[in-house]
């Protein structure tokens, strides 16, 4: 049985697809590709069916990550099949916890940057209304949190196998 992780931002075109791509790469590099499923979605459906923002695609590709993506909206019914839901900021955290059907489901929601011990502010700022520097900063934050997240996920996956 796979361990399932879903990253969530607002429209699923900037931060969450970036986090999905980076973490999928980390999972593959760690040899956990067959045991961990990585996905992303948005709290809102404004961009459903669209690809990732071109600036997200450019930053991912410039840094050696994959960029194939189609935006979609997070559904409450997904909680039953997910092990961990990673919010990109406190607003997403609150929205997802409100959407959770049970208290147990709400406990599955965490802030991505909580896995970065060096992070002060736990929000990943939305780069959408800014320039490329915001997307590059977003990538740095996602990469920094991905190492701690991978360690936590590996612990769960190896615990399941024991």
C-alpha cells in the first residue's frame, strides 16, 4: 500500500505543482517511487484544467525538475485515501481543516514549511502577482522543506513495512 501525499495551494498552478514536482523528484531519488504517491490540488477551482503557470514551469525546468501538470480542485472525499495533506500557507491550512470530514482527517493537514527546521515564517508566499524572483524564492522554500518532509515520509513508509 502506497503512502499518499497531496500538496495544496490556492489555484494549483504555482506553489503546489512546484512542491509536487520537487517532492516527486526527492521520492524517486530516495528509491521510494513505488511506495509513495505525490499529487497536488488547489483550494479553489479557478484554474481547473489549466497547466502550471509558465513561470512555475520555467523555474522547475531551469532547476532540472519535471513540469507536466493539470490543475484541479481539492475534494473533501480525497481525505479518505490520503495520508498527508500539505498546505502551502496558513489560509490553506484553515480551509483544508474546515473541509475535512472528520477530526482524524483534519489532523492529516500540515504546513509544508513545518518540515524545514530553519523556517521562521511557515507560509510559502504566493508568487503569482510578482516576478520571477518570487517563483525562485518559492522553489528555495519548497526544496528546503522537502528534505525534512522526505525524512518524515520515509519513517512512515518504513514503519509500515516493518
